[in-house]
């Protein structure tokens, strides 16, 4: 009998998924700053990460027995794919696990910004009642707005479908030629047209090096001064100082950012304190269902280990 493979879990996973894997393999849950991480890495057959552990050449060099790397999530930009390929290490992930959760988060963000609705905490007077109704009046409805989507992948495409169903005009720009069936009533435009026409711009690109500071001062200058900019993709795609300057220069513009560079950000983060910057702590995929879906990468890891012993 072969000994059970050792699988190192470097970031938290759903307990049900951990239990499933523990019935089949020897699992060790250990973060990179734990005392036993390095020793476990030297004997690990597989490594599972999520968002913050970077699988670099130096990490791979310390893992001579590694055969599989699993990412409990969508993108693979925290994994050195060429280095894994050079070693014959398989890389697996869960590309559709959090699509629904992120789309719901983006839609909630849009509605939070265009539909003011402060709850009542006491019984208002008649005059205050009328004042609240007058001041919490939305300027426009979704059916009067143009949503621009930068990147029509799984999440961008699903967002387009939901927004179009609500009567929103949806435009998109993508480097790929998207089949009509995946556009969901959205229309392809050039990037310049996307920037110029969007009342809301939602970013859904990956974290490849060429996308670093994709949204810089020149791009921001093309946006409407009233645009709502939403980023749930990667913090590195935004030039944060340039965004802060644009928000200060355009007080009617707003930015809702769920991803940041770095995470967590420090007290000198340029967007802190700006009234038109809404910052959240990487919550878009934060549903129990999405977390569990992503954690089921353990099945992909196990299949890869057993199919290629």
C-alpha cells in the first residue's frame, strides 16, 4: 500500500471540504508564518492556497515532492505558472465558484449608490417624513443608466445578463471576441467609447502584469465626472494615487473598491478619508456558498494526485 499523500493547506477552507479531504489524504493546515510550514512543505505532495499566499519559484524550490497546486478561487495570478509547468506541477482552481456571489455584490453596490434609503430609527414628525422623502429621491433609475463592463469573462458576462434584465443599457470591452450568446444583450465597444459612455464602470479583468495600473490618470480623465467606478477584480489594476486625485477633482464621481493594493492597506492609503470613496474588505465572494464552492478545489487536487501518481 502506498502511503497517503501529504496535502498542505496554506489558507482557510470550508470545514466540510477539509473533512472530505482528510478521509483520503494526510492534511496539514499551516500558514506560511507558522513554525511547521517550511518543514511540511519539504514533504508535501500538494499545496492549496487561496488569495494571499504566493506560489513563487523560491517556494517551489522548497517543495521537492510537490505535484499539484490548488487555488481555491478563480484567478491564478498569485501562482507562477511557468515555474510550475517547468517542474511538471499541475495547477487546478475553481473558475466558476464565486460568480454568483460577485455579481450579487456588484449589483448591491450599484443599488446602494443610486437608490438612497436610510432606515428610520424613530417615529418622525410629518415635516421630517416629507423631508426624508424629498432628500432620498434617486436621480435616475437603472433603466436610464449605461453600465460599462471592462472584461466580459464569467463574472462580467453574468453581470451583463442581470443588468440587461433590469433594463440597463450594457456596453463592454474585452480583448477577446466574445460570442453573441455570451454577451447577454450587451454591446461591444472600443475602450475609449466604454469610458466615455459609462455612467457606471465595473472592472472585471485579471491580475496579469500588463494589467497593473490599467486604470491610470489618462483613463480616469476619459470618464464622466459623475461616473461610479466599481472594482471587484484586483487592486493592482488601479493607480490608487491617480484615482484619489480624480475623486478629489470630481466630487460627484464615486469609487466603490472591494480590492486593494496592498491588502490590508495601511493608514497612508490615498483613498482613506475621501467622501466619494467607498472601501470594503475584499467581500465580493463572501458568501458561505461561494466559500464552499471554492474550497471544493480539494476534489480537483485529489483527482490530479490520483490520476497522475
